[in-house]
């Protein structure tokens, strides 16, 4: 503008700027475009700012009116820009929300996999169900009574020293064995019965290639009339042949457990080293897998079962060690590591091929 600005001309200019800015803001498709509009009209060299700077040359009687109109337009443009920015953001959110096209083929992804302990545990459950066993469960936070006393191991009994126990209180502990479910099952189900109890156990162990402080067992209990050691051996051999899908070399040797009499240790020839000796089997060539034996009469009595009428056998399968033998895992620490490089190989399913 040249010469002294005319009031009517300035009003007309402000009206034109209002229409232009409103149209440009409405057509803007991005924050970048809106920022350019802000610079065009409201920056130090912007068109609205230029009118405000020219007010010193305007006649004093019309100067306040023009100034008010220019400031109103400035505020109007600011508000319109912010409002349009909110609209653009909302449109983007809506587009992303409805961007899924069900007709597009899925991308190539892979699902997760079951943990090897879960795989073997479920396999064992199916095997034992086929032999008439029922799967039962029990608490991991157990009482002294069910974990020790009802298993013929009263207080001060030296056999308690065989298990380094995590005590929570004077009567509560993290169970050291799933055998704690034996008396619970007999109290609830009576006799005859056939049950297995897979689950997690805890002991204060020094961790190495074959020992962990958190491990899994599968307890088994059969109570009936005229049960013998021959029945026990048959069930163990049947179970192992089903798990390994082949004959497994086993040995049965005497072992002491306060809740069975007589007691045995059922070992299998180490499948990691084929019996030659390795860290997993303690260089012996054998792996202790299934402590077992005939149920002690005192345990039957604790469960409310008459030992004069019924007998039975029990076994505590080292589920973690069985997994190691089945899959050739030489270090027990792999199973609790959470390392997907090791664990994802078990049962992985490719989504594209499923």
C-alpha cells in the first residue's frame, strides 16, 4: 500500500484476507500446510501483521476500529488453524482405525510354541489316562502336614534333611514334592484310586547342569486290592516305552523314602551320552528318574484307607529330567531360562503353512 492508508481500503483488505485464509485453512491436508498458512498471514512479515504495522499512518479517528478488526482476524486465523489441526488428527485416527482390510492375505507370521515341559506333561497325562489314571492337582504353597507328616515323616525325622526346604512359616512351605497330593487324594477320593499329579516343586539346590531350585515332577499313586511290585514295574515300563517310542534300558535298585516300603530307584541309561558318562548323568551313565515303591501302611492310614484291605504303589517321576532325556537337553538351566532361541524349537507352527 502506498501513501496514507484509507480506512475503507483497509477494511476491504481485511475482509479479503479473512476469506482467503478461511478457504486455505479449510483445504489444508497436513500440519505442514497449516504452518505455511500461519507464516503467510501471522508471521512478522505476514499480511495481517503488515496491516497492524501500518496503523501509525491511519487517521487517528479510524485507527482503533481498524486495529480491532485486524486483531480479531489474527485471533480468528489462529483458532481456525488449531481447529483444522484437530480435524486432521481425528481423520488420521479414524483412517488408522478402519484401515484393516479383511480381504488382504495375512502377512507371514509364526505362532508361539508350548514349553517342552508342558508338551511332555500333556503327553504323560494322555498315557496315564489310557491306563485308567485321573489327573489331580494340589497347591504349591503346602502345609507341613501334607508335605511331610502325612507322608510318614514327622517332625525331627532325619529324612527331612534329604530335602532343603523353603519355609514360609512354621507350618507353610513351598512344596518339595508332588507326593504331598497323595493323602489329599485319598481323603477326597477314597480307595481304590489311580491318580497322577504333575506340578512344580521347589528345593534349595545348588544350580548346575542337572540341578535347579525350581523343577517339575509327576507323582503317581495307585491304591487297590492285591497290588504288587510287579504292577509297579509294568506301569513304569509301559510309561517309558510310550514316552520314548522305543525300549529304554532301566535298572531298579533299593532306595529309601519314608512313605514307601520297600522303596526303589528306577534309573534309565542316560540318553544324552548313551551311558558313556556326561555332566547330565554325573559321569555315571545312568539318570535317576523314578523314585518309587509300595505305599507305606502309615500313609494309607493318614489317607483314611485300611492297609489290611488295600495296598498300593507310588512313584515320583522327575518330569524335568525326563524332558532332558527325551529332547537331548544337556543343561537343566535351559528349561527355566526363557531363552526363545532354545525353547521355540519345540512344537513351533508356521502360520503360513497351518
